[in-house]
C-alpha cells in the first residue's frame, strides 16, 4: 500500500510534466512553426492507393502530409502553375 502524502500547498499544485507519449495537436509542427495555419484536408481514395501512399511515405521517411505536399508541389511545378 502506498504511503500517505501530507497535504501541503506544494502537494496540491498539479504537475506540469508533459507525458512522454503526448503528441502535438493537429496542425502543429514542433520544430518548424508554419508561416500560416495548417488545416486538415480529407481525401477519399481506393484502399489500394491509400496503402501505396503509406508505403511510399514510410520508405521516404516522411509523413503522409509531407509526401502529399511534395507531390502537389511537383505537380504545380510540372504544370507551370507556380
């Protein structure tokens, strides 16, 4: 059985330690603050394409968002939109 803790003002202050498994909220990057807010985008794709995208992202050591953004930027460059 654990020991009883004396109730002092310091014991009643909540701990502000960040759990090791905590992840940043959606749209927040830890090391690189975005120039503009990041918003979610949802796509509906066939299961086979989703699996291929996940495999490509993992092989390139990127997130799916980073891979899709790189694909979009390559498309814009190839079609001379940028």
